[in-house]
């Protein structure tokens, strides 16, 4: 079942009740379905106007599902919208699968378009955008996220972050690999051993987006209009996000991080906007961590497809590239 399958009259009744006014469903379409969840755009006729809302349906059988708590994500968006960050404004969360076949949330539609960074058009857009205002904003928005005071904006429900963030992340990653591998994975185990031997110390605790990259942003003209996909967010070392921005998986052969900026330019601009020096060795730790984690996610993709937790062929295709994922980890271990 997808967002498109729900009976129209039931959708109208539910949304009319939530919005407190009569609505008529005019159209609905999927909006570039992601690997983890399904996103739909629903357009309604209301009293003299048109209203388009975004529905996100949470699905089982996808990768890294154990790290995602849908209701917590909804609460986080509410807090961040109140704090003035460019995020979709959450309207309601529904845990029942009755309407769309799974828990779902409804948020406001933000202006702008997403660019798939591995498509020719996406690569071309990002290469040109990096040398203009968007490249500057990419660094500024991340610094703004990390500058938030978690207590002041009511993020206590995310739990407590201590100075053992790196150790906890490596332990979680080792357990994740143990759950999803079907045989020996010597390169990934070597990666875990390297991570255990190089864990950085950190005093800075901040809100961490967890998946900050160009593919999770909306763009309009020369501006970043929204930061999306906060499901991996938490409190911890902000260099976690910098490592993901710089990870080889977010370059796909480009000499620019997230296909947007040279790495040294990105790190220098971030330092200027955050007002803090960045430990390059710690960033390298998180680069290795994310590349190992990415490979483990690819293992889970194949496992979930083989066990018929999902019929999404993209996950099977992802698993077929595991030799490349292992090589990317091995190359990092040689050079780190």
C-alpha cells in the first residue's frame, strides 16, 4: 500500500478533521520516493484556496530503520521550526496505519526543489552552485544547526549526550554489522578496529543532523530553502556531520565534498561561521566511521531484500555494489 492507494473520501475526512475545515482532494503524487520512507504531495481545495501538504509514510524493511523514531522526528521538527531553522513545519503525526498502511506525519510544503546529486543535472547544478551564495549558505546553515542551544529550544527528549559519543557510535556500528552480515567481512572489521584505536575526544556537544548533505536540501534560485530528513538527528559531536559531508560516498568521484565545495574551503568556512577551530584528525575519524557505516547499510539492504522484508529492487542493486563499498573503506584505511 502507498499514499496513492488510500481511498480519497477517507483522506478527505481525516484531513478535514485535522485542519478544522472542509477539504476536497484534488491530486496526489509521490515526490521522489526515498530509500527509507515514502513522501507524497497531496493538494486540496479548501475555502477559496488551494493547499498542498507533504505526507511522509514510515515503512518497515528499510535500511537503518532501528535508528529512526517517527514520533521523535515529528517533535524535533516542531522544536526546530519554532527556533527559526529552515525546516518543514510539522502539522500532525499519526501512529495508526489505518489510512496509509503505516505511521505517517504531515508537514507544510517548503519552496524549492531537490537535486539528486548522482544525476547529471544534479551534478551540474551543484558544481555551479558551489561557487556562489549556495556554497556559502551550505556552511552557514550547518554552523547554525550546531550553534543551537539544545536546552533552550527544548530538545531534552533527544536524551543526554556525554563525552563518550564516539565510543557509543562505534559500539552501535559493531552491533549493527553483527546483525546484518551473512559471512566474514574482514575489511569492515578492520575498519571497526581502526575506529576503536582512533576515537577522538570532544568537549563540544551540539545538535547533530546525522545526514547533512546536498541531497537532503531544497534549493530555490541562489538560496537553500529547507533542510530535510532529520531522522538520524541527536545530540553529540558536531564533527560527526562534517565527517559525513566529507565522506567519499558523498563525492561519487568528485573532488568536491557533497559535489559542492573543495574540502579545505568547506572546513575553513565552517570554522569562520561557527567560531571554532576544527580538529582535522577528528574529522578524518568521522569520515572513516561514515564510510564503514555506509557499507554496513548496503549489507542490510541486501539482507532485507533477500529475507523479503522489502520488494524494493533498489536495495538489491545497492547490495550488488558491495565490492566497491569495501574498496572505499580499504582505501581510507590505507591513507588515514
